[in-house]
């Protein structure tokens, strides 16, 4: 187990400030604090090494580390995971295909995912940039009640991108 804190004999300062439960709080010699921790069959753990004098606690170190990892896991679980779904169009996408893909975009936005729509230009179709932009702006307008445009249509190589985030 990699120690994130200095514990017991690793604490090399002459005096420490002792805090915590069932101990008399105050400034102690490190040796005295270590013997107190030994008597309680617990560890002396340096909590705040940059304080003057460093702050230490008498606790069960393995239990302390377990609780720290548990807290970090809970925070990671609560973190919002952003899912980005992509929808690809051509510059000459038919109305039926457009409606079909729009329906999927609505489902993605309602499920809480972002939608990245792009028009892919192949070969000479790059001359239809305006058609691609009109298509993406039409999609943005159609999806206005489900999400808000996060990134307006812009060229990126042979692609024209549009990003829409779901409304809360």
C-alpha cells in the first residue's frame, strides 16, 4: 500500500499538533504522541504536513485509507459522464433520410446525450458547402425544443460540424 501520508516512524519533526477523538488536543513531542498511539493500538498519521507544527491524528490508518477510497469512488460515480452521439449526413441527403436521422437525434437528446451532426464532403461534393450548412442549420432549428446549439456549423477538413447539447 503506497502511503499518501507520513505515519508513525516516518514523521521526522520534533513537535506536532495532535487533534482527533479521545485525545487531549495540543502540541506534543513526536515521541510522546507515538507512544500514545502505541498504547491505543492505532497509528499516528500526519494529516496536514505544511502546518506549523504539522497536524497529526491518532487513527487506524488502513480504515482511514479505505474510507478515503470509498469517498473517491462515490465522487467518481456522481460525476456526469458526457456521451456524444454522432449523426452523419451527405450534402445531398434526401428528405426521408433527413427525417429518419432527425428522429434518432431527438432520441439521443432526450436520453441526455450530446449530438454531433456532421456533413461529410467526398471528392467534388466540397463545392456544395452551402447545402451542407443549410442542412445543419435546418437540423438545429428542428431540434431547438430538445436541445441548444453548443457549436455552430464550421468546416473541419472535409467535414462540417454542428454540436447540440440536451436541454436540462
